[in-house]
């Protein structure tokens, strides 16, 4: 297993729960993660629950009953979670760093560990094994290698799997801030704006996470920059005032998907297989769903030598990723409408029937992916 982000850790712990031997490596030193994702949806909590993760994670985050799409102060459509038929009728707002720490703790409970820092440099395979070589001269030989090493995946590149990009590269600023007023402290909000969408959500320790779609995001967004984003795109009736920035970064992203998820004994999961706009917070969640689907498929292949289960995994998860990318792309394009189109979009969203809103919550929650 190459990559100890949420997808890689989940595959590893789900395989360990099945009694399989797993070696998981990551190029980062301990604590080197930049915390990007901050939402864990009900469908993701459901599939993590059998592995002893969901309750531990839920205890560390903020539970919100709804997701709202807004244009400044106007709520265009609420997406409720409280009436979903699940043990977890909420979106959990928690930093990716915390999610990874809970997954790692559970992996250690099952006898697993992460080797750090190990940078993969070369990958080869034959009919029986795949071999990964590292920058320190060491190597690992295994029946299968899972590439969960992110959007710039070395494993995907070495396996010669093409990553097909669509659309233009998008720039995002993200930060955790202490603030007062304006934005809700109990729900996830996406502000639509002609200048670019803005995501604001509460986190533990009285923080708010801000993710803004901007041209040429600064490497370290400061309080004045983030204040301008909120003033231009956020609430108007009650201004949100940023008191301080505890952490900030930037990232660039495309909408992209691997042409295939399996090449012989190499299988992809998470951002190594698909990437898209953070609008809707689907990326990490989809990667964890990849992992939970992959673990039994890999265990089956290790047991009887048949690759049918792996082909099923690759076909199904790629189809799901294409759907998510299409929907995310549609939302992203609609989020920046201006002029008359903006008014039409707002009118349509505000008149959505309760049935359509429930359908949106079912899809956004990822409960429609129940296995």
C-alpha cells in the first residue's frame, strides 16, 4: 500500500480486519499532512462503522443537520440530513488530520503500522508479484500494490495508467480562522458567487474552515485576503469578521479520472484514481468508499487467485467517480453564474420540491452507494 491518506489507511485497516498482511508506506514524515478535507458524510460513517471507526470519529467533530447553498444572505436550497434513514443523520465536520489520526489509531489496534518516510521511485511487476523500490534503496515485493498516493501518484505513473484531465485548472485558497458574526456555526454553507464559490463550515475549537475558489490563490492566505473573500461573497446583513488565521494554504485541482483502476497487480484508489473540485466535499469520502470496496475484492483475489472481484471493483468505482465528477462540474459551473442567469438559477433552486431536496440529501450523503 503506497499512501497513508484516508483511502490508503482505510484499505489497510479493512484488510487487517480480514487477517491479511499489509505493508503501508508514505513519503511524509509523521504529522506532515496538510488538512484539506473537512466533511465526513453519513454514507461514509456507515461503511466505516463495522471497522470501529465511525463512533471514534464522530466524538471528535461537529455534527450538522444540513448543508445549505446560499447567494449572500439568501438560502437558495437547504439539503437536510436529519431525516435520512441512517444511524448517522448528520454531516460530520472534522479536519482530515483528525480523520487520518483516528484511522491510523484503529489500524494500529489491528496490528498495522505506517512506514515513514518512504518515497516510491520505481514499480515493476511480473505474473506473480509487484515490486516497489524506494529512494532509500529498499524495496517491497507483494502480491498486489495499491496506489493511494494522491493526485500526483507515482504508482499510477509507473503503471503507465493515463490520468485524463477535463476543463481548466482551478485555484483554491483554504484556511482555518477564528471569526465572529455572519456565517452559521452549526452548518456547512456553500456561497454561490459570480466571482467564485466559497465554502464555510465550523470545526471544533471554535474554528471555521474557509475554502475559496480564486484566481492565483496566495501560498499563505492572510486575514485581509480572507476577509475580502467573505465581504465579497459571504453574508451581508451581518458581516463576518476574521480575528486570526491559525492555518492557511492553497491548492490547484482539475477534474480528472484514471483511464483504468487496475493494471495487472496494480490497483488505484482515492485521489490517485480521481480528483475534482472540493465543492460538495465529496473527494475524501469517495476515496474512503473506494477503499471499503477494494478491501474485500483484494482479500478475495488473495484467497482464490481470481481477479474477477478486482475487475468488478475497478469498473464500479470508476463509474461512480465519473458520476460524482459530472455532478461536481455541473455545480461548479452553476455556482459562478452572473446576470440574468444568476437570477434564473436562484429562482429554480428556491422552488425545488421537498422530494427533490430529499433526493439531493440522499446523493450528497453518499447513502445511495450502500453496498
